[in-house]
């Protein structure tokens, strides 16, 4: 397509056991890839594209879960959509999206976990996901968190799984990203995660606007 076509980046972090999580994340990524190919003819806004694609991915993962007779199967998603004049961020689960602008790195996604409720009750445990791709249709409707912003040159966007944010804090990531190219920043972040812990799957995407 032309350079005016929207561009989408997305990452998925499977859950529900190694094998099931991998299948769910692969399937969800295939659905996203298929929908991106249709973007030109769909004439959807970034928000509509994100919501509809999450719904389609959710249905596909549910169908696979039922076919395999499993009780649960799912994946997080963190995705970002760039068009000529807007950027739309979307997430379900605890994979995060950050933006660096004017030397500040902020989270623009929202974690779908029970962490706030649990910490208010003084309970310490790994937070449970309240939203993800693969939520059984009979249990609840999907509610992807979607935010819209403007595009500014020199903005940096970072998408990462909890395997990264459980190990590195926002300041450590900021330092690495600001002193390296996008490719090198990805390499260094993953190297740092592996050095410190790296027991979980770690995925990171760094996008630098020019």
C-alpha cells in the first residue's frame, strides 16, 4: 500500500499454560494480521479497527478453546495504530504501552488486573487478569482499553509484556531507550531482563517517530 496507509504494531502474551498460551497468542496475532490487510477497504477509524479486531480475535480464541475442550485459554494484547493524524493505543490484560514525550515516559495503557482491589485488602499475590483475548463470551463482554492521541515527531512508543515490566522499572527502560536506536534498545532491554531474571516470556517493541 501507499505510505498513507495506517500502520499497526501489536504484541501478544499467551496465558493458561505454555502450550495453550502459545496457541492463543499465535491465533490472535493471525487475526490481527488478517484485519490489517483489510484496513484500506474497511474504512474504519483507529478506535473501530481496534475494538472490532479484538472482538474477532476473542471469538477465534474461544472457538479454539471449545474445539480443544479446554476450560481456559487466552492471551493479552498491546497494540498501536498509526495513521496520518492520530495514534490509537489498545490493550487487554497486563501487557503495557508507554509513550516518551518531552523527556517523560508515561503508561498510556491500562492494566486489566485485580491488583488495586487486592492491595486495598492487603493481599499480596500475582494479579489475576480481568480482561484478555479469550474471555468466554458467556462470562462477560470484552472491554479493550483504547486511547487516542496526536502524532508528534520524536515521540517514542514502547509495547512490552509483563516479563519485561516485572523485572525492569520505567526509569531503567527510559535510560536504555533514550541512549540507543530502537533496535539496539530492544536488544539491551531483553539482555537486561535475562541478566536480572528472565523466567517469563519477554517481548518488547520500540517505535521512534521521526
